[in-house]
């Protein structure tokens, strides 16, 4: 399955402009054979926008933004994973991502469980014990958001549940380039899955984003890697490579879970 990552500078507080460029990039990605397009974290609203703006912009998972993204997905014939501020029906604001398939159906929604510093804690509640495992074109997909991927337990949990790939919309900033350069690649290898990391580039207020988006393969290779500029990157997820790697690297089978329990 070919996937596309959209590495872009944020357009904070401009959901209409973000939807417009999403449509353009979705069309380009579909033309170039991608079945799925992944955007950065909080793509529709911008990330470093503060509680007042999040409270004013947040929408339910099935709100107008979801309908607009579904229309783009349906029109261009491509699935989309996008970040947005979610207002839960029972109240509460969450940093969320949603997968919409190429027919415009909402496939699954995930709320960021590991909040980063005052930046996240000042805007959102943490998601609960819900890590959806979604299916698209025969691939089992997990969703995480930026800081989530820096906790090995999160990727391991999805891998043990059967994830072939973990999709990670991100807003990772300087000085955390190491996460882009090393950590996400290690997460893919140690869990024998693909890992797609779609980051911002450019700046948002005092934040300077790293860019360096990538798709890491389970054999440790980089299937796609971006620099620090706006980029639409492509990667082919290969079932033969996944199976060959899993036959050679058997961490998941060799685990001694009974020895790890005190770590939980
Ligand atoms: N790598 C630490 C920064 C994480 C930022 C975020 N958006 O979670």
C-alpha cells in the first residue's frame, strides 16, 4: 500500500485554508498512487494556539470538519488521517486524530493519551484506555500522536494487538530532532511494524518544528524521509518485506512478559 505524508508549516487558526490545501495535496497524492494521506498533529487548527482558541474551534469527531475531510477523501479516492481538536459529546477537549477511508467513511478516532508539558496540558484532557486497531486495504493500522510514540509501551501495545503500521501525526519541535532521526526508526524495528511519522516544518509562535518526517520499515530501513521543507513524501508499505523481517527479528515471540510485570 502506498502512503503519503504531508509535511507542512502550520496555518494556525485557519481551518478553511487547511482544508483547502488538504484537498490539493490529497488530489496530488491520489494521482501519484497513494491510498492514504497522513497530516501532522492538530492539522486543521494549528497546534500552538492556546486553550481559548482550542475551545472556540474544537469540534465533535462527526462534526463539520469530519464531513469536509470525508468529502475530500471521497472526491479524491484516498483515505486521510488528520489531526484536530476534538470536543467530546460528554464534554472535554482532546488532541485527536481520525482516519477517514476513500469512500468518506469515518474508520476510527484516537485521543492523545500522553500529553506533552504545559503546552498540551493547558489545552487538552488526556485520552483514556482506547487504542483503536483499524483496517485499511488489508493493513492493520494503529494511531498515536507525537509524544505518545516516545513511550515504548504505546507502540508495543499496538504491535501486540496486530498492527502492521503505526501512523503518527506529529508536532515535534527543536531540540527534539533525535526523536525524528533515531527513536521512531527504533520503534519500528523493535516492534516489527512500519511507522509513519508526519511532522510540521517551519515555525508556530516561539516553536520551531523539526520537519524530518519519515516512514520507517520493520527491517530498520527508511522507506521515506523528509528534510526541513514543505514536502509530500511517499512510501510503499510492502507485505513481503514485513513478513521477511518478522521471520528474522522475533522480539515479539521471544518476549518474557512474566518478567516485566513489575514495570507496568
Ligand atoms: N519530543 C517532545 C515534544 C513532543 C511534542 C508533542 N506535540 O507531543
